[in-house]
């Protein structure tokens, strides 16, 4: 175990229904052969482990889709196999994304006994009308009961909210956010509603039935969010993620710090051995690849030093801590860097490149200009 640790991502592709804002690799199926899927994921896991021996896992993340629909026995089997193949670093973080339905909340105790020690709960809103607009299957009452169950079952709890919803005022969002902060979790993921191509919301927007948020007002909401969470002791450590010191998502920090991670399951990405791996997205195609090849990989590409530097830039500037300049090599346009520093959008003190608060407001544009 002399090499640096790995993060491990497992994708469960199934959902009860498709939310209108969601562009993730999620699928609705009337029936799922749980035994078949457990064996397929274990086979995919074993393939990745054979490529990366001797590197303990620092984190495991069950994402989706809706991984809280996985039988706890499957979660336990995957955790046990991961420990057997790789070994665990001390204090490993094992996160599972969960929907706050009463059916899934009933499994929280079993999931904790399986080894999950952190849950990320998809509350998404603290208002029944907003939940209906977002296509969520749970009510506010049901969501808050699930949150209470999660806080009893797991060592660490995070939950998601979506803001910048149509008709939402600064006052509305501040009240909702302060209520959320009052629940006492150590981590919040707060996302502005975006209209993603291929979603139901995109179709509505294309017909003029759904308007996107005014960018200036969205910026006001963003600044209010950061100020309010900082005041409450959960400052932003990434564009959309806020935590008490020490409660940050270690798994996601591996992505943003451009560390190595392996991914299994339909549509999962990986970055290991200076290669990018991508699994087949459609569940049926993934299963066929497992049967044919023993793994679900659709493509695997060597990452050149220039590409790795560019990806480190794209990920690292999302963080408040920024990214080491030494990692960026020729990924940045030095003239653009000087210009953006002059405008107060970037700083590179202590050999780290960081976006300033003003830069965070226009991060996508900033990255496009900065990339060589």
C-alpha cells in the first residue's frame, strides 16, 4: 500500500421516476433483477481492482440514479469486496445518496450496518409546492422525517437544496436557507436550478413555458447563499458545497483536487493510471458488456500531460482553496491570467491559483478565457 489512496464511485442507474431537471444517467425500469445487478457490479469492481492493486480506498460513494433503492445486502457485498480487493485507509468515508421517501428511510439502519457512514439526502426544497414543481415524489413532511431518521442512523449527514427557482425571491430563499441551517447537519449542497439540454425543463423552456433565472438576480442569490452559510459556520468550500470545517465531502474533494478515482456501474467515469475510463450508460448495454468482457468499459483514453493539467484547472478552481500553479503547466494562458488578476477575478498568492469572490460569480466564463 505504498501508493496514494483511491476514491471509488459506484453508479446505481435506477430511479422510481425521472425528475424534470435531471440530466444524470438515470433510468426507470418496472423490474430490476437485483441478483444480476449485484454480480455485475462486483465483476466490474474486480476488474478495476486488478488494475490498481496496493492502493487503499480513502472513500466510497454510491451515486445515481437512486442508490437508496439498492438492497442493503448489495451495498454490504460491494463494501466487503472493496475492502477485500483494495483495503481501506483509516477513517474511510462511505457515502450513499438517498431520496427522502419513507420506504427508503426504512432502510437507513440496514445501510448503516452495511458500512455506510455518511448519507447525502435529496431534499431539494422545503416547500410542498416547490417539491411538486421539481417533480419530487416526497412531501416536505416525509422529507423531514427522513432527515431525522438519517441523523439518527449515520455519523454524517448532508442534504441538497435547489434554489433560483421561478418566482423565488431573495427573502424566500433566505428564509428557506436559514431553516435548512437550523437542522444541524454539517454539510449542505446548494445548487442553482439550471435548464439542462435533454430534460423536461429544457423542453418547457423551448416552448416558452419556463423562463430561466435572470443572471444578475441569480448572482444576488449566490452571494446571499455564501454570506448566510458563512455566518452559520458552514462556509462554501466549493462553488455549491458548504460545510463545517472537517465535514467536507472527502470523496468529492478527490475529484476537485484531481486525485485518482475508479468508477464502476453504468455511465461511471474514472481517472486512474493517467487514463480516463467511461462505462456504457444504458443498463442493458452495461450488462451485456459485463457478460462479454467481464467489465462495463466502453472507452478508455490516455490522458496527456496537457489534458491532465487542463482538467486539474477546471476542477481545482471550483474550490475555495484553489489549485497549485505547478500542476497547471501549459494549461493556462499567462496573458489572460495577468488580465484576470488585474480585474480582481483571480489571485495566485502562495503559488496557488484561486478565484476571488467576484471570480466565482463568473467562473465558467473565467475558465473559458483562462484555458490555453
